[in-house]
């Protein structure tokens, strides 16, 4: 099987390539032998363009290993610098779909969410447990985290949200909802009672950015994983 068959390529030109990342795959490698999306995309480009040498691939953002959805890479150093700058300056609009459980494991159901709202917290990485937690505002080493959400559907104790993060902190969406007693489905790290195989109920649905050379807006949208179509069918097919 070729690398083209293994990838769901959402967009490609001489400057950029974007894929629909499967859950359970790391976005990029640091060390070790685990297969990662950047390695697979590089091999795809080498195979497609018959390139025997090194292939440049700029990593401009990442998705957590259990998260699926739009993952964007740059194909030139200039494009990498320009897209990275857009991410740093919060000029890129990111939309996520999330399925929430109505309770943290071992705790009573959480209070219902408002139909739409904004969440603001301060998050700090926990060097002992290895995760992220909500702390008091302006705590040393903590970072402000803001998101906006709209409820798209509810069924049998689960809630489907569309989320637009205003900031991009580590595990931000996972921690902010879990801290309110509504963990993301399958996210056992933050208290979910359920399992979703190698993934969790968090999907990077779309990304809107300015093309690095043409400077026109581009929106890329990724279909949800196949596992969602069965497990969350009642949520996904509710009338608007």
C-alpha cells in the first residue's frame, strides 16, 4: 500500500500540505521509533514526487496523540515561518468538535452547560503527575486559557460541542471541561468513564488561515473519525 493510500490529504500545493490526522498518532517525533504523522507525510511527498533526497516539512502546530482532525504542515521554510507567526499571533481560527461525558469518574453528574458560553481559566503543567490542571489566576508559571463554545446536540448524558479556542495551551480543551465535571469522552487521563480506542471525543474540525504567499483565506475541514459515526450517531444527526 502506498503512503497516498494511507493518508487523507485535505490540501496540497507547493507551499503547504494538510491531512486529516487519525487519532492515536503523534503529530511529530522527538525521539524513539514510533511512527508519526510528519514522517508519514514526508514519505508521501518523497513517493509522489520521486524525491530521493531529504524532504523539508515544517511543523507549525500539533494535535495531541488521541485527537483527530486537521493537521497542517509547511513545505518551505518561508511558509513555515509565516504560518507559525499566524499561530503565535492567534490569527488562525480553529474549530473543534468535542463530545463530553456528563460526569468525572466517581463523581455525581455535573451541572448542565449553558447553550453557549465562554470559559476562562489559568492552567499550569503538573511536573509530578505529568498533566495540566486549573490553578488560581496569575499563579507562577500558569497561562491564561480562553475558549468559546456552542452546544450542537445532547443525547443520553453526552453533549456535542463546537469549540473555538482563543488560546492554544497544552491540553486546554481537555482540562477546561474536565475541571467543570464534563470530561471529553474517552479521555481517561482527565476522568472520563468511557473508552474510544486510541482516541478521545475531540476532533479538530476546521482551520482557517491566510495562505503564506497568496495571502488569501483558506478553510480546511476534516470529517470525523469512523468510530464517531456509530458511537455518536444520535449526536451527529440531530436537526439544527
